[in-house]
C-alpha cells in the first residue's frame, strides 16, 4: 500500500540531507514492540474515502453518519490539502500589500479568482469573502449602487433563510426594502409580482430545498424589470452538472465554498465566492488580485482596485471588507485543482446519483417524498407530525446518526418535514441504514 512517488534515489538523497541512515532509523524513538513489522491488513484498490473509513474501523472509532446539509454540505477534500495547509508560509501569511514579499500568496489568490470565475460562469471574481451569507448581502448592496434610482430587492424564499436574515440586518437596516417571494407547491419560486424601482432579483439554485430553479426564466424576468439578476448558491459542486448562472446571464453570482475545504467543525469559517461581469467590475466589493509585469518584463501579481473606505474617500467606497478568507480560499483552490475539470464533473455526477438512490430507497420503503422536481443533494421527506419527526431525530442522534434538518425552524408551513443531504461521502449501505431507521 504505497502512496508516495519517491524513487529509491530520492529516498537516499533525503536521508543523506537529514543525516539518517535509513527510513527505519527515523522511527527509533518508537519502541520496537509498538512497530508494525508486516504490511497493513487492508484490501487493495480502496479509494481515499474508503481507506479512511476502513482505518477508523480498525481504530475502533465509533461510526458516525451525517446527513446534514442546509447550506453547509460536507464533501471529500483529499488529505494532501490539509497537509499542504500546514506549511508555515500559508498559515502565517499576512495581507499581501507588499507584492515584492507576497508573490506566492498573490498568485494563489489569482488562481482562486480564475477558478471561481470559471466555476460560476462569470468574467471576474474577487479574492473571496467572509462567507456566502455576507456575499449575498454585498451583492444586494452592489445592485443598489448599480441601480441608484431603485430602493427594493426581491428575494426568493428558496434562498437560504439565514442568508435572508443577514441581508435584513445589513441591507434592510440601511433603509432599503426587501420583498420575499413565496415558494409554490412544487418547491420553486414564481416571480410573478409587479413592482417598480427594483434593484435586484435574488434567487438560489439549487434552492434551500435542493430543487433546481428555472434560472433562465428568472434572469429574464429580472432584466425585464431593469433589475440586476443575483444568483445565490450554497452547493458549488452542482455546477459540475448544472449550467452555471453566469453562463445563463446572471449579473452577479455568489456562493459558499466551505464544503470543499475539508471540514465543517462548529460551522467552520466560510469562504464566500463572488463573481460578476467585467462591466460591473468597479462596483464589485472586496479585494481583487491582478496580473502585471515588473520593470524587467517578468509576470507578477498585485492587489488592485482598492474599494474599501480605509483606502479611498468614504463616499466612493464600494465595500468595508478589510480582508479575505485566504486560507480557506487556498484550501478551496487546492481541492478544485486536485479534482480537475473532469474529476469535478464526476464528483457532481456521483452526488446526483446518491440523491437519486436515496429517493428510490425512500420510495421503496414507503417514506413520503414531498417534491418531484429536479434535485441535487437535498431531499425533503414528510412525516405524520413534527413530534414524530423530532422524536426520530433525537433517537437517531443517540446512535450518532444525524438524519437531517427539520424545516419547521425556518418554514412554519413545513412542519414535520425533514431535509436530508447525501453526497459522495455516503455509501449505499449508509443510505440504506438511514432509510430503514426513518421508516
């Protein structure tokens, strides 16, 4: 079971540099009785996900199954990402104001921007934001700057409820009106209201219930009302199989990328993705890293387009953001680079297959599937009552099975409804076990 690409010559050279005689000598501090003198008893051909699961079993770690999503969906990030992030130059890098001392960090930001712009289907991206929620609020403020004659934002209730709460705090408190559109019986949004002075129309796809919105129809409706079309996303993996909003004409696209950064501990620090068209570049909030050449004609990278109030006159500021989440953005970039375009598409297809598998198993078991439209990752199940649902969730949590999120917390009309998320991290047997315990 070898995962290192070093040749024997490489190993000899490294041992010589550090002054060691052999690889065994590196472990001399470990008593001989505690050293394994045979190959690990592990099957051949395991994926990294399967291998980690197998090692946890061998270590007798209690199994845990998590089907929580709701805007914070965990995905597999290769182990090499977390190892690379331990390098001191990444952990201790300060704001790269001095390009002559920060080319590595600046290039990492530039590569991140390039990946995000490609992923979201836009021409430009900033250097990341705090999280998807604040990115959504900043997109609304940017829309109001682009439409100074307007004072209203129209938002779908399919947008993450907590994102909408953040928007009310930031945008609503500034005196602007936010009007929310209900979801229809199919779980998607009908923007069929007539309004004047609309700055932006904000929708999410896949929406909070996991359903794909009719993006082109919504974008066209926004433009017909002379409004900025803002697309929100909390599951960027979906864009491996679903058309990116920017490619369909969305003016601003925001997302949350933390699920691809390797952990969601205690909610985790987010990594907000923000992209738009070149036409709106000078109203984009946050940082932007640009490519240039130095006095000798060599390629280099610099921070450009200062937009925050500490750098320019307050009335001209487009943002009060004073940083970006560079470490998380770096983890996001590393994960995407390791997957590559074809690997990312395969990842998305795997997630889609897991969603379909869960729905088939639920239907076979007699569980009530609420919506029939196109889904990605999230599935809504209906139980006879909220009490029955809460009792099931409590009993399963005692078994270290976190079955999903009760929707009644945010949607009173969905009492007794459970939002279940499935990804590549769930085996078919995991899904079968969950379904059997939910019946």
